[in-house]
C-alpha cells in the first residue's frame, strides 16, 4: 500500500495540490457553518477543544482555526536559565549526535546534513553537535517557538518536493527532509549556534515566519536567503517565530557545545515549553 501511495504521489502535482488545499482551507465560512464544520474537523483529528481560544464562530476559516493560538498560560515555559525547551507540540522522532555529516531520518537510514541545509559549509558547523526531529500531527498546536533565547541571524527558504512526513514517507523516501521544501533559520544562542528547520509536507499550504515574509510553496525555484545583520530578530525562550498551515516537522540542530540534549524515544509526546535539554556542553 505504501509503495502504491508513493507511486501515485509521484504522478500528482504536489505543489499545486498543496496550494489548492491551502486556498480551500482559507475560504471564509458563513457564520452559520463555522461551528458544524470546525467541530467535525476537530473531532476527525482529535483536537483538544478545551484549548480553543474563543468560540468556534470566531474562526472565519478552517485555516484560521488550524493555526489558532493557545490560551494564555496553556503551556508552561521552563523558567530555568539553562533550560532548552521543546519548540512545539507534537512527538519525538530520531535524535542524537551529528556524526560524519549525517543525521538519522529513521533507525538505520541516515541522510546528509549538507543536503538538508543545502549548504555544506553551514553543515560543518554542526559536526559533533546534536540533532532532534519533532513531528506535528494535525491535532497539534501548529505554531513553533524558540527553544532558548536566541538572535536569528539568517533564514533560507529551500524549495523542494512535498512528500508526506508520515510513516509512508519516512520509510519510502530517502533523505525525505532534505528533499522537501523547508525554511532553515540560523540562530545564535548564548552558548553557540543553532539551526531550526521547518519542513513542509504534502498538503502543507505554507510555512510562514513571524519576523520575515519568506514563505514556502511560493513557486520559487532556487534558494532564497536573508542575512539580517544588525536587524536580526531577538527571540526570548518560548517566543513564537513561525507556523505551519498544516502538520509537519521541525529539525533542531545545535553546534557542539551549544547544548546537551535529553533525547527521548521516537513517539514520545512533546509539549511546547517542556525542558528537552541544557544549554552548554
């Protein structure tokens, strides 16, 4: 079944379909339809309605509901000065050390960090450091946040495919994260360099940032880089820096000595703001 699904996806216009899905999700719903449509959507994917801010009628579209904020105080950001926190809700994928320029997609399936970043020189800066992969399911909160206090020095939109990031894609597509569209945000923490990669996927209408108008699935054919210099955005620990307009993946990279990760087994639930590591070696 997975081989058949991938074969069909190869025949389909992934980007056009994803943009169409994004536009459909953004259509304004008549007020009378908002509660039944959004209730059905939420029940289908297992949304926690106790964390929905305001009434369902206040969300004008499925997309607006999907990218909704959390209620104030819904996630506690670990206050310890040395804490590195989860940048999103979701669950753990593979995590560990960057070795010989590779990281793991699934057990036994390495892929090139240089390919993920589309930059061999940038990849070398993370040799011997840590990586972690975090997956967001459709039911999850879909904004992502800073894992510690950082300065965002550079962001790069890397065009690519839009394969699914579920089991079918992970097991069937080599170097999946290095193939899909993504935005790589290079950040400087007090203890060293980080990069957070927001990876797009099938039916992800867009990946958007709070500090720049860079956006995925825009029709770009080559990487677009922004170097911020003195205009670099400064983010506090737990501060929002972007969102997915459908579920996808965050890959966290840290240079050697920047942090020590407390990696969890794949499938372990992840909650925004919970401690996942410690700053420094």
